[in-house]
C-alpha cells in the first residue's frame, strides 16, 4: 500500500512540474524551485521528490550539464 501512495504522489509531482514548465515556459530546475515556493516547501524536501522521479531527475540533470553546473557529464547521444 505504501508503494502505491508513493507512485501516485510521484506521478502527481511529475505532472505538476511538467505543467509549470509548459505554462510558465521556464526550465525544469526553475520549475522545481517555483513549486517549492508556491507550496511553502523547503527546496531540500522537493529535492527528495526529484530523486524519486527519474523523469524529472534526468531532465534537471541534462539542464545542469548544459549549464556546466556538474563536474562530469553523462553520456548522451548527439541529436
């Protein structure tokens, strides 16, 4: 039962972040920060949700790599 709740919570979080990105036309990293401010949640708490959600985590990671915020880049196929 706990797993079902976490999956539902994770899917809801992902949907909300995607909606913020689309509506506000901002990056995923900015959307996560915006989500935290709007819901009066500490950024560290939202970071735990990002870690659990592989889709959002990958998108934030790609943005961070493009901005040279990470030391090492993950392997990506050229587009």
